[in-house]
C-alpha cells in the first residue's frame, strides 16, 4: 500500500454540512459549516471553525449564542445556497423559506425544517489562524417529533447527509449499516 | 413539524469514526474518536475531544504529536475494537494487525491500512469539562496511492464510513450523491 503526500490538506471523511445560525443585527442568518464537530460530553460541547470575515460570526459575537441545525437530504439545495451567499447581501431566511423558532435563549435562531437543532452558548473563541474556533456549550437539543422511534432519534427518518469533498465535492446520503458500534469489535477480543 | 427536546444531548449527523494515534511510553496506540473535525485552513487545523483518563492522551502529551487515521469500511471491526479496549491493557496494534509508518514527525504513528492519514502537532489543549479539546496543526496528509483518481482523493475508492448513533449506534457507509457542492444551491439565486 504505497502512500503519497497531499501536502497538509484538510482531507477527512465524513465532514458534516451543518447550518450555523445567529442573529446578526437582530436578523436571523445562517452559514453552512463542514468544519464542526462534537468536542465534549459533560457539559455537551460543539465546535465550529469560522473565518472572522463571515457575516454569521458577527452575530455570534454580538450575542455570544448560536445554533447548529442538522439538515436532511430534502434541504440540500438550501444548505448549498447558505454556503455560497453572504447574509450581508441577501436574506437567506427569506430565499430558503426557513421557519425560525427559539428555545431557551432569545438569540439562537433555529430552523424548523431541520430535523435536529442544537441551541448553544459561546464558551471560548480560539484564534487558529485563518479561522476562529468557536467552542459552544449545547444548552438544549431539539428534534422533530416525527424523527423519533420509541423516543430515540432515528437516522432513517432524519435522513442526514455528509459533505464528502472530491473529486467533485458532493453531498452524500447514507447507505448500508456496516457494523454495530461497541459490538462488532468484540470479535477481536479473543482473536 | 412539532419539536420535542432531548435535553442537551450531543446529537449530530454525521460523526466520524477516526483512529487517533499516539506513541504512549514509546509504543504506538490508537483510540477511536467520533468527536473530531477540521477547524481551520491556513494553517490546516483539526480538533479532537479526549477524556483525560484515556491512554492515548498520555502519549499525545508526552510527544505533543498525534495522527488522525481515516478508516475504510474494511476496518470497521478494528475501529470498534479500538473504541472498546484500552491500550493500557492490550496491544491494539498487534491485535488489529496494523502496519505502522511515520512521516515528518517521529512520534505520530500512522496506520498503513487506513486510506487517509493526517500527521499532527499539538497547538492547544483546552479543558472543556469532561474532555480535553486537543487542537492540532496538520503538518502532512498522506493517502494510499490506489485511492486517487487523476491525483485527487476519490471517496468511492476510500470507502469511508460514519458513526451514526441511535437507535442502535451503527457504522454507516455512504450512498447516493444528493447534490454537487457550490453548485446545486445556485438554483435558488434567482428564485
């Protein structure tokens, strides 16, 4: 298995395609983020890397709150649009027809059409060069009731997708379940 | 679309299933991490949330280096095993049959069988409660030569998978491409 170098490229699979929400100058706005992930459990923590020039980070800093909205495949066009345009020039909520709701915080606008929504409060902002690493505490998690199965989030109903870059930067849905976690690996215990 | 709360749970889709490598007391060890993601571009940055009690973080702190290995579906059993067992008790490299290689750094052991490997240097360690958020600079990225198509990483050859929790915590492969990024959203521009 010969290895070649890609220099220091940010190539990983999968990356998410989340819609990060904030109130910028009192108006809800969303940006698409692939550079985001869970970082801790108690308290629940999520991070997102954002360029300081982005419109959304202005709102995050104004209110020190934001939302993370997990879209379904039905929203792939809107997700892509929110990564192309800037909220400084267009009203993304109007163009995409997003229905907004709020939870515990008044300034973390969430999207009703997204099956899962995390409401977050900023704990840290770390300068990591081209991007600001925003570290947020998840204060509440919401799910569309239809996406539960016996009270548990059901990935088959949520229908999420990933951002899998290259060769042609595609949004990709999920397929076959290839193993049960904390289970399939037990076979190696006595190997 | 009625929403219900899951309290402040860390529910997002997708999460990765990376193998994080470090040399602990001079011996390569790996842990499985779903709480990891890219955080910046220039320089390229990746983060991973790790409990301070984990064996792997001992090695990360000894050398201030680590690796992120992106597995293919062929390694799902090994990935799960590395998330179940502790390197303080078993030799995961031996059990899993990992072939190790090193790049620019001497202390970031990478797994030959994983199609993509990131070699990283620790920039920051942020205490976020139950977990330490390790912020690393990617100093080099490696790919198995067979996984390139015209010099570009090909997701169909890499065959990655995600960790999609609930209802039964499964590792899930990818399916249909549902849209081309920076493209499908353009349709909304004139809507």
